């Protein structure tokens, strides 16, 4: 895996999954994120490029998970570095309540070391 550490980034995965976090390492198919959050819905950005550049419009109208310390994610499609302005806006989104998240698919992939999450 690539040893470079990136700033806060948005990653897209096969199946339409989207996460935000600090990239620890990556290869052509997988990425490891620290402080990873799954993003289900965001308000005020037309696409991931826009979200990475400008952040969200209304944090209260977004659906993001609680952050987890680390996640190894498979099916990597793209990595979008996030501006400082957008990072602040994404961090301002409160995590969805447990009951609100029950209908949403949470995908963390395998933990480092090959153990399933």
C-alpha cells in the first residue's frame, strides 16, 4: 500500500458508497481511513467534487454516520481531497440518530489484518 498520508478526503466506492476521513494508505482497490464517516445524503453539493470543494449547505439536513477510528474499505473508485472550508462544514454535520440509521446500509469492509468488521 502507498505510505503517503493525505488530509481529509472523500472516497467513493463501488456500489455508490461514500465515506469521508483521513487517508492513511491506499492501493488500487482499497483505502484505509482514520476517523471515517459514511455519507448517505448531503445538502447543497451537486456531486463529490462540489462537496469536496465547498462542503454542505445545511448540516442539519445531511445524513452522515458517527465516525469510527479506522476503516479499511474495498472497491475504491476515487479519492477527492477536501478543502479546509469543506472539512469544517462536513465536520459540523451531526451524526444520524441510531433509529434514523436503521434503514441505511453501513459498509465498513474488512478491518486491517483481514478481520471482518
